[in-house]
C-alpha cells in the first residue's frame, strides 16, 4: 500500500518539470515532420537518444524507490537495471548499419508506454508516493506515443 502520508497530487514542481520533459521529443517530432529534409535523421537520432536517456532514468528512479525501502523485493532491482541494458541493446542496429533508428524508436516507445506497469507494482508495494502513478502514466503516454510516431514517419530519402 502507498504511503498514506504522501499527498494524492504530484507536487507542482514535479508535475511542471515532468511535463516539460516532453518538450525535447515534441521538438524532434516537429523537426522530423516540418523541418527541412537534412533535419530528418538528426531529429530521429536526437529523439532516440532522448527516449533511451529517459528510459534509463526510469530504471534509476525504480532503483531509488527500492533503495529507500527497508526490504524491497528482489524484482525491483532486477526491473531497475533492465531499462539501461535494453537501451544499450537497442543501439546495436545503429552501430552495425542495420535499419535505424525506426525499429529502435518503436521498441523504446513501446517499452516506455508499458513502464507504468512497473510504477503500478511499486505503488501497490507501498514503495512510491500516492501521486507517483498518475504522473508517470501521463508522462509515459506522452513520451511513448511521441516516440512511436517518430518511429513511424517514413524516410524522405
């Protein structure tokens, strides 16, 4: 059960800064859709980089929530390290010259969309504040969907 002493609504700073974290991905989407043709791949590359950074950051937040718990379940630490490992593995196609970055954007976008399932488990285990899941769903839907859209844009070349 979540901490009954935590507020039900996210602190204003967490909400504002969290939502502002969607701006880089929205800028990349704008550049990919409306920018000049030479901006297309840099927009996809920057959106991929931002998505994997945030995905890895999520793992760090999960680790932090586990670390502040007296006896966290082992699964919390396992799930906390997976985002960084998956992010690194998702860059392999780019490093080897395979089709990129669309497949990697699709993978990371999907996993970001699914990440609130972990947040829900952490909240149910009493490891996250009451407001955590609500904010995480909003941010994951925003970033996940934007990343998926970027992965679906056909190449202009």
